């Protein structure tokens, strides 16, 4: 056992190095999103994330938007705890039978104008969970969806681009 541990320690890492960050492109993307949101709404964009039954991979990417690298708060974008304060609902995962009513109530509690973004392949059409006895289907089967952001899971950059496209098209 000891020999195996020393062999693995001596070999070093087997993972690929992280890609070089393109901070200028990220800053430009987030700044343009904030400009459009302020022009359309008169204030910053408030986002409420709703997990309708996902595997949590999409949530990890959404939560990455608040980490020190992306830091969306510096651009005026913020996540809110209540749907009553939200402009955008980011819904992840296929809608399970147990979460259908909760999603409908969250949608009803969100004031107009509101947008719904289905995040990930599962939110679009049920993904790998489609056809399960416990799944209603994609988000659009329960509430109207304004934008689908595909990916399993989508990257934080894809989420930013999707939000910019949503707000720009409104």
C-alpha cells in the first residue's frame, strides 16, 4: 500500500491545466449585460434560480457566476432570494412531479415583466430524465419559457451570453 501511495505522489498530477482566463472578454460581456439591463429595466437585473429537480451540475455553473473570478455583483447583476424581487427565473433540471406546483407558484409570484430561462438540456426537454415516471418534462411544459440555454451543464460564459441575448431581444 505504501509503495502505491509513493508511486502516485511521485507521478504528479494527471489532470489538464486550467485554461487561461480571458478577463477582458468576460468584463466586456458582463458590462454590456448591465448596460442593457439598466436601459430596459431602469435598474440592474435581479435573478432568481429555481431547481426543478436537476442533478445540480447546472447549479454549480450558476453559482460560479458569484465566485471571485466572475463576480457578477460588481456589474450590478444580483441573485435574489425571493421571486417577488426577480426579473429573471433561471430554472434548472427537468420539472419533477413534486416540483411542478412549486415552479408554478414561483412563476406566479414573480412580477411582470418577467422572463424564464431554461438552463441546461434537462430543462429544455427533460434530458436524460425524459420519460421517467417522476418527471413532467421540460420547463416549457409547466411555465412559458423565453430562452433555452443548452449544455450539460452550460458554461458561465454561455449563461452570460444567454442573459444578454434575452435582455437585448426584449
